[in-house]
C-alpha cells in the first residue's frame, strides 16, 4: 500500500470519527433521558451505560499531546456537566487513572453507549470502526463485547424507536407515570417550588430529562419557569441546550 493510499484512508477515518463525536454530542440528551428513567425502575434494565471522553497529556519531546479516548461509568448529569468514574486503565497517559472521578461538558465527549437486553444504543465511534471491518471481523468484535451492535448504518438512540416512533419524542415511562406524578406533586407542593443547594428545581430536572408530561404538571401546580440555577440557567435554557424541541414551546 502506497503512502498516498494510507494518507487517504487515515483522512477518511478521521472524518468518520469527527462525525461520530458530533453525533454523540447531539444525541446525548437521549442517553441521559434513559439514565434518568432507569434509576427509577425497581429493577434496572441497562447492561451498561458509558460515556467516552478524550484525555490528553503533553509529553517531553512531542509537539502534539498524547490522546486516549476512554469510557466513564456511573454517570451523573446536571444539565451542564457530566460526571463519572474512569472505567479504563490508560495505556500511555499518567495524568489520569482507572477509578478517577471525571467531569466534562457535553461538548467534550466523544461518544456514549448504553445496552438494553444486550442491544446497543449510541456507540457512534464503535459503529464507525465496525463500518470499516469485514463481516467476519464485525462478528468477532461483537462476540468479544457480548453485545448486539446491529447495523452500523442505523444507530439507535431510544428503546423500541422503530416500533414506537413516538419514543423519540418522549420516553414512554414519562407518559405512563402521568397520574402518579400528578398525585405526588399535588400532595407535595413544596417539591414543586423547592430549590437545592445549586438552585436546581424539579422543573429544571424534569426538563433536562426531556419529560414534557412532568413539566406541564409542574407548571400547572405553580412551578416558576423563570427560576434560575446558581449558574443562571432557566428550564428553558436547558431545553434549548439539550434540543428538547417538544418542551421548548411549553416553557416559552
């Protein structure tokens, strides 16, 4: 293989990866929505839930930093910052270690992936790699992970989104829980107006998770849509930042 051919292949792979990073960032809202609801299930259904982060370190003698993309787990998200625990042991980096607590913004992630019944959602960088594999290599790759990655041309972001396309708008549990949510908030009006130490209200939290049903109930019961977090964010700010198009009109 000539050097020119190698350069072309590398350039194409680099473009694929950059596109994967962008798509992962654009759809992170779906990942968090699923994390939010899985935490409320009596029996969680996720096999795994991971976010990939690029880490870098300058090394003497190199003009460019060493970069490693590694997964974090135990994910928390406040609408601005993603926090998790580093699940990988770095190959070359010495400035981070497995088990470290990591905090990044959505614009800094390179991927996210979760699995339900061994079926994957997200995993954009992995699918970019799979797209360049032979069918045999893909089968071995998937077997090593023990997961069903499906068609690399069709990356899913919501459970049963093909069968139930409305799941792309609002999580089915959000709608199913409408009556229990209304009963709870009506009986606990202090929850509707309360702020935590970071100035976050329940309206903020439900908006971040994309739960239109709960947002509407909270507003009906007197939630303040102008309330700001300690960093100056309203619920509408979060709806816009996370591209929850079905909630933006409600908060406006």
